[in-house]
C-alpha cells in the first residue's frame, strides 16, 4: 500500500496540473477576446469623440448663424418700423391735403360752372387710418374734375 500512495499523489498532481493548464488556456482565450474588445472599444470611443467634436463645431456654426440672423432681422424690423411710421405720417399728410383740396373744391363751386350752394360742403370726417388706395382714387378723381373744369372754362 505504501507504493500506491506516492503514485496516487503524483497522479493527483498530474490531474491538477492538467486542470491548471486547461484553465490557463481558457483564461488566455478570454484575455484575447477582451483585448479584441478593447481595440473595438477604443475605435468606438475615438468615433464618438470625433462625432462630438463635429457636433460641437456644428452647434457653434448654428449659434453664429442665429446671431447673424437675429442681427439682420433686428435691422430689418427696425427699418420696417421706421418705414411704417413714415407711411403713417405720409398717409396723414395726404389725408390733410385731400381734406384741404375738398374744402377748396367745396368752397368755390363756380370753378365747376355750377351755381353756389347756400351752404358750403362740410369737410369729410377724417378717418383714423385712411387707405392709401382710397386716397389715390380720390386724388385721381379730383384731377379729372379739375381737367373738366378747365375745359369748361376754356370753352
């Protein structure tokens, strides 16, 4: 029995050594996969960093574009407001001129070849926001009436 014990111990050591070798082979293959995954992960991280840098540049470009658009739009808006105020002033001035012309035409009916009325024509009520097309039409009608009066006076 004494001769079997050393043989059993050596067999057990051989089996354990074989198991250790198999375990090391398995660990080696896992380490290779991890290293392969590491290179894939590094490539993925590099791509992500590049994508983030590109997105940052795009965002900076968009911010610049927004600032430029805001400045341009602000200038155009201020110009439009100034133009609108000028149009209101011109429209009011045109309405005043038209009112004066109507008063002149109403106060001197003899220019039209018509007898003077007992009462002068009242001035039309001043609209709050006259329509430019109506003003232009009234001015056109006034010029036509004046041309007719001039023809009647010349004849």
